[in-house]
C-alpha cells in the first residue's frame, strides 16, 4: 500500500518569494515515482515535475524543483519566484512500479495563495 | 497535439439515474485511468484500462464501471446514482503501462440532485 501525506492545508506566500510545499510518502515498493500536480480552480490537473526513486539528482523544471530525500521519504516541491498565477491547489502523488499497477496515489493537497 | 478531452464538462443528474462520461486520450496513448475527486475523500483511483482491458480497479462499488474502445477512447458509467456520487471525475492518459507521466483532462463535474 502507498500513502502520501501533505500536512499543509493552506499556504500564503508573497509574490517573487520562494515557497516549499511539503510531501512525505510511505511505500514498500522498492521502485516508485513521485509527481507534483497543480490544480487551478478550473479543475484540470497540470503536471509540474517528476522524480524517480533511483534518480541521483533532484528534479528541476523551470521555477519548480523537487527536494527529494529518500531516507526521510520526503519529496518537497520548491517554487522559486512565486507569481500570482501560481495560486492553486497542489497535489503530491506517487506510483509504485512493482505490483502497484498503473495508478497514482494522491495526497490531500495544499492550497497555495500568492499575495502582492 | 490535442490534450485529453473529457465530455461533457458539466452534468446534472437525478438520484437513481445512470450516467456515462467520455474520455479521449492523447493520440498514441493506450492507458486511460479514471479518478474521482470529492471534498471529503480527495482524489481516489477508480480504474485503469490498457489496450481495451481493465488492468486495475479501485475500491468502488459495482455501480461504477468502464470500458475502453479499440481507438483507446474510454467511457465510465455510474448506475443508480446517489447523492454521494457528486464529484469531479478526472481522466488521465499515458503512453503505456510503465514509468511515463500522466496527462489529465479538465474533468467532468457531476452533480446528483
């Protein structure tokens, strides 16, 4: 079984500041992938970044980076230089690659609000 | 290229009715997964289809069913609707079973009254 925990229901950040959204996970699968998605009020889930469990380096995609600490089972999302358009719900998700099937397990999400 | 298309975008149904939702994956993607999102339960996996076969199923009652066609388009059906079925239903496609990422559609927002 897999479990994703996001302990921050809501976060506020000033425009142009960096923000870290926390995510911890639990799995018995030795090989897995971690994902972050953004969900604006329109409902669509927008893929942000992916980290494989055997990747040696932390993933980065533009202003998004993933702080992956395997031993601590954490996969925090860092957004640099926040913009007003970053205001949305953010979900951490994982997928196991051995026996887990092709499904994602999601956390409960963090609502991010970027302020002027 | 076109993204994942879900139709209809919004739907209002009465308790006891049935509903069919449609998902057209990205061209070339053979895996389609469905998720239910509610304020109380969050995002929950419904089922996954690959090459017209259901490969994985979440913990939902038999009223929830689905299928996939030879062109990879998928439909999900909910029979005997209950108020608790009101949710955003999201479809995701990926190229194949494996390590690939998932692309989600905009969802179908179902309201049961």
